[in-house]
């Protein structure tokens, strides 16, 4: 969801960890996001009856329950657009090492982190790009970069990270990519899309965003990451230090996600909503912060290959079930997405074919 435009002289990059070095008792005005005050939300202890579905990856791939688990996956993506994935096969040691190394990165002195800062006109690197029209800022420090195809990796980012961080990131990226590709295959099967139509995700465009959300003296006044839907096909979120904060919008109400330890949170992005012709939902979500403990997340975004096209799957559309979204090349899609201001689901609405009346139950 990081956004930027071509270089503008008034663009700046900010950092909250640095701001917090001076004791703060109140939040600077530019971080106060008043528009959130009146939106209905549930408290964590009210969410028991509204719990995110949990999918067991092991059960999806072998044993007697594969069909049952696939149906659970299918309804989770239709009704929620989000699920928690357990028994995903990423080892506890890999997860622990990732946690230690990513925490270590954000603890580095500012000068070290600024070696990776976002250059003017770019979107990749450390920091948050602020555009002249951004009036309010999110309460989080980010490191964002493309990981696949390997040829588009920026030489001064991942390849130059401290070596122990780079080693674990390379391993995590590879393991998660395998997991994501198997998941996408299963989603295609659940949707009854032809295999060659989901093959566009093989060796596709993949990005990583690590975010450090510092504790905040007045957490109810700020937002760690403003409401948005992801531009991806799917996203896999790892809340690496076990601190909750993610909320998703269901039937107009913000619901906190109470993550199971070591589970990964998977969500459907705009591209899969388009490919499934609206069958699966790319649901709005946001990240809140708290006053006690920092929260750190690592998100991986999976998109189709540059050379492919995004549009409703041909195997799902026919005269009775006409396409609800336009078709667009992946490169143009990414380019257009990054030049639009991020605002809830506006980009997906832009892709919608407007002469059909469609109701969106979950947003
Ligand atoms: C994202 C996202 C949530 C989080 O990066 O798109 O939704 O908890 N992140 O960091
Ligand atoms: Ni997101």
C-alpha cells in the first residue's frame, strides 16, 4: 500500500522511532487521524463469536480431510477474505530467527537504517514517503522492497542488508514463496479456475514490507496503517513479535484479529477479487497501535508476472456471468496503482465495469 509519485521537491521521508527519542506525552498533530473516531469497532473480548476462520495447511494437502478443508478455505475467502493459516510448514526456528533479525534491524542506529532510505521518486527502501497532499501520517516506520523477479531487486537494498538479516530473509522469502504458490493453486482449485489461469502467479511480482509500529502515548488518536485493501493476489502477513493490532472490516464493523501464535494471516487482495469476478473479497483492513509495546509485522505480497494480464478468469465468465472488472496488463496495473492516492478500495472501484449494479456486502 506504499504510495509515491515521481520526484517532487516537497516530498519528504519521516521516521517515528527518531521522533520518540525525545519523551513524548502527546501525539504531534500531523499523526492525529480524527476520521476514525466515530467508526464502529468491536473490542478484542467481543470477537469470540466473530473469529477469523482458521485453515490447517497440512489438512489441505494430504489426508482424509482435504476436500472438507478446501471447502472451508473457499468459504473463508468468500465470506471473510481473510484467514489464519496454521500447520503451514514454516519451521519455528525460521520464524524465531526472522523475529530476532528483523527486530535487530529496527534497533539499528538511525544512520545505519538511513543507508537504505527511499530515494527521491522511488517507492522502495526505508521510511515513509510523504506527498504534499498527505495531511495526516500513519504511526509506523516501514522498509519496503521488491523481492521477485530477482532481476528487479535493488542492489543497494536486500543484497546490502547486514548478512545475518539477509540470510534469513532469503530463506524466508523462498519458503514463503513455495507456500504462497501452493496456496494460490488451491485457491484456483476451490474457485474452479483453469490451472493455466492461476499459473500467472508462478515467478510473479513479489514484494516485502516490514513495519515497525512504535508504542504510542495516545494510541486511540493514531493509526499504524490506514484502512486499505491490498493490490496483491494474496498477501501473507507475519506478526513477528506476537503483538496484535490488525483489524478487518466486516459488515461495516472493524474486527480485531486475535492471532494464534506462529500462525500466518493470509488475505485476498484486489487482483484475486478481480480474477474470481467478485467471488472472493479483497477486504479493507488497518493496523492499530498500543501504548505499551511495539508491534512488528512482515508482509509478503504476491502478484502475477509482469507480462500477464489481470482480469476476471475466462473460465468463470460467460453471458450469464459477465465480467465485472476490466482487463489490464500487470505492468500498467502496478504503475497506475502507485500513482493513485491510497484510499480504501478506490483502485478496485476504478477497475469495476460501471454499467453493472453490484452490491458489496463486506465493505
Ligand atoms: C499491509 C498490511 C498490516 C500490518 O502491509 O498491507 O496490511 O499489520 N499490514 O502490518
Ligand atoms: Ni494490507
